[in-house]
C-alpha cells in the first residue's frame, strides 16, 4: 500500500463515519433506530438488501469457488438467490410488512406463538454473533496474508504479529461507530455506499482480466468446457465440477437453502421492513435481484481468470512484500501453506492444495497499480463492513425486541429500548470480536457451530411457507416441525459422508449408510431431508391440534388477507413487472452460460 | 429519512474520481505495465467522476423541489 492507496481508504472511512454522524440527530425513537423509521426509498432498500448479504466471505468465497468449480458457481446466484428474492417480494412481503411486525421472530409470534418466536429469536441472535465473528476473523486473516499493513507496521516499529488484532479492532470500531450512531438507517445508507464501491473496485478487475485472457472465448480455450458451462454436466454428479446432480442442486440449493435464507433470514428481510411503503417493501428484494443477477461477473469471473492465467509469481514487486521462494501454485493462485510449518498443505492424494481464497486478492495485486489497488482493497473492506453491519443491526433488533422486551424487561419506555439498542450494538460487537478470536484459536469448534446453524436453518422455510399460505397451521405444529426438521438434518448428516472424507465433522458420526460424491451434495440433501421432515411433521401436528382462530390471522395468512393495494406506479416499476424482468434475465443468462 | 444518500455518494465518488484522475495523469507510465498498459487510474477515475457528478446532480435536483416525493428513477442504481 502506497500513499495514494491510504488516501482512498481514508476517504472511504471518512464518509462511512460521516453518514453515521449525520444521522445521529434523527434517532429519536426505537423505530428510527431499529426500523429506520420505515421511511427509506425502495431503490436504497433494494441495494442494501443485496449488500447486507455481500460480506467479504461472499466476495472471497465466490471468487474461490469460481476458481474451483468454474462458472457453475453462478448457480448460487441464478438458482440460489433470484427465484427466492422474487418470491419474498411478490408473495411474502405483504405479510412481513403488512403485519407491522418489527422482526421476523415477531412475525412468528403473531402468526404462531411465543415458543416458536423464542426458538427463532434465540438461535438467530446466537448465529448472527458467530457469523459476524467468523467474517471478522476471515478479513483479519486476509489482511495479514496480503501484507497490506506490513509496510506501515515496519516503519512504525510495531510487531507484525499485531496486524491481526489491529485489523479486527479497526474494522469493529468503524462498524460500531456508524451503527451505534445511526442504527439501521446508517447501516442501510452505508450498504448503498459499499455496494457502489464494490462495483467500482471489481468491475475494472473483471475487465482487465478478461481482456488479458482473450475474452470469454480465450477463457473457454484456456480452461476447457468443465469450467465454462453451468448446466451441461449436471445430469450426473460425477460429470460436473460441483459433484452434485441437477435434482439435488435445484431442490437443495435452489429451493430449500435459498428460500430458507432470502425469505426468512431477518438480516435481509429487515432491509425491506425499513421501506417507506408496502409497495417499496415489495420492490426491495426485486430491485436487489437485478444487481444480484449480474454479480457473478464481478465476483466469480475473477476467480476463473486467476486459475486460467499462466502460472507465475502472484505478487508484483511494488507491493513491498516478502516474496518467499514458494513453489508456484496454479494460475496466479498460490499454494495453501501451513501456518506453523511453512510447508504447502497436501490433500489426501499427497498433492499440494491451492489456496483458493486468495484467488480474488491475488487478482487485485496482479492487475491493479497503486491507486486502483487502494480502491480494490477498499472495496474488499467495504464488503466486509456491509456484511458485518447487517449482522449487527439484525442482532440488536432481535435482541431488544424479541428477547429483552419479551422475556427480560417488558413494558419499559421507548427511550429505554432505544438505549438498549445502542447498548446491544456495543456488546454484540464485543461478542463478535470474542467469536473472531475463538475462530482463530479453535477452528474445529467454529466448524461444528456452523454445522449446527445449518441444521437449525434448513427447515425454516417449511414453517414460513405453511404459516403464510395454510391457515390451519398451528403454533404447536410450527414448533414441533422446526425441532423435527433440525433433528432430521442432524441424523441425515450423521448417517452420510462425502466421498473421501473421514467420519466426524464431515458426517457419518452415527453410521455411514450412504456416500455422496461431494460435500456440497451432502449439504444439499441434508437440507432437503430437513425441509421435508419439517413440512410433513408440521402438517400432521396441525391436523391433530386445535385450529387457530381465524380472526387473529388476518394480515398474517394469505387466504385471510386482502390483496395489497397497488400504488400508482409506472408499469415497469410495479412489483410484478420487475419480477418478470429479473426472471427473464436470469433465464437468459442460464441459457447463455449453459 | 434523514439524508438523501445520493449526495454523500456523489461527493465521495467525485473525490475518488478526482484523486484517481490526478494520480493517473501524474504517475509514471511504467506503473501500468501490470494493467496491460492501460492507465486504469486515469480512465476509471473519469468514469467514477461522471458517476459522482450524476449522483450529485440528481440529489440537488431532488432537493430543489422538496414538495414532490423523491421517487428516484431506478436507473440510478445501475
């Protein structure tokens, strides 16, 4: 990093904090703080809806998957996001927004009962803390690996071992300041800023990379068909790089996981709840879907280019880093090096592993001169912050409304809850920092936690689907269904194993009755089993428990809610038109990259 | 509520654009060997400058007529 890069990073920080300061004065009630006063225009919410999910892990991880699996990674966008974003906008938002629930768990309270809300609120609160901790850990690790602060630390005579701590503390403080001051509005406005920065930082990267390898046709020639087709090999699991067959992909990723995330996760739904009107809330996910549809070209493509380039030392001399005499990786992706021994890590066949997570960062260092490099690294930091702020704002809302106000201290003044919102922002971030250090020390615990979260999340969409569209669904049924679904996920995981893995964290801890061709296939099928179990159990228990009173379900269930009134909007701006446009675009992209 | 995000967005991108353009114009051309001989700072700086100016103008136009609902065109998001 040279002076110009620091200048760009500094400019960004100044604006991010400035937005927080500018909004400080307008935080008068808890609704202002937690729901942005329900006054944000649709396009702002839409971009925030998309960026809250666009954490650093997404940017780094999608680039890594691009290098590993090729353009088929775009299934995570085109199958794994767009249909669900359209569904939540068209069909579910009328109930989320229309019920005036302040959070997703609160919707469950209104629709079902207290215990279903409690289950969801508590598991969600714990999950957001850990995922923000894990992403904080990831970004600090990345900063350490890229040696971006090494020059400064050397000049100031500081120990380079502190870079990890420095990166964690700095990013946490910045997110803390702006969410503490401006609450959800500040997070949303910053997410818009971050969205444009991410585009500004990554678009030239894709352009330069693509130009260098001779365009898409050059990329095809360099990598071969397995990298450059998204559907062609999906008939069988062993004929494509993902190791999943089409049914597992479409049902597991495209239906269960995707709808479970985009339609029920408060982190994203909160952005739509902040919209200024019902129509704006419904358009929020639809507007977010447009950039989402095109993001594979920004985040996946660089990964493919990184693996396609001729093998060479990854880091240009001006970056002022310690270039060691490591053996080359593939493309510009370096080998994965064991932190303690300094030796390349080997896979089960004894071949050195590639550090795919460095695909995108290596691309930045490879193509960007000082100036643009600053912008690219700022984009990376921006993506990290938008993801973290998403977690923090979702956490403080669920904590304050669904846990504190419901179980710890009901009936306090609004000012007290506003205060609690600020306080929980502080301790939420403090817990995240603790989680980040835990991830650093005990990798296995984190892997296990993430596994448990996956079990908890997998059945969620079945509960919401039945709750919103079948008025007979009861609270007892929802609660039992969720528990049964989670148990089914755990049992399925315990009985199966991905090919080549040893039993334990990867599965098979009960007995190995089935071997999946890949871990991804196992994940997708775990989700399918969890969802189906929850769906069936919820229906059965609903039928044997007492039906809920219909008068209490108005505004919460499809058949008992009047159709939302359409605002007078131009034809192209109506929710249905947006949905058709984005779906048509997605189909077209799938055909082009078949 | 609070602010029209297009104003800070516009100003930030104007400043980023100016910085990159100035640096691109003054820096040593050999710097751009790694970016395929393209002065990315200069060219991309100009793009950011235009985007920033657009956002700035849009926010000022909206502020000039405060009575109308700032129903922003979706095109501004692309």
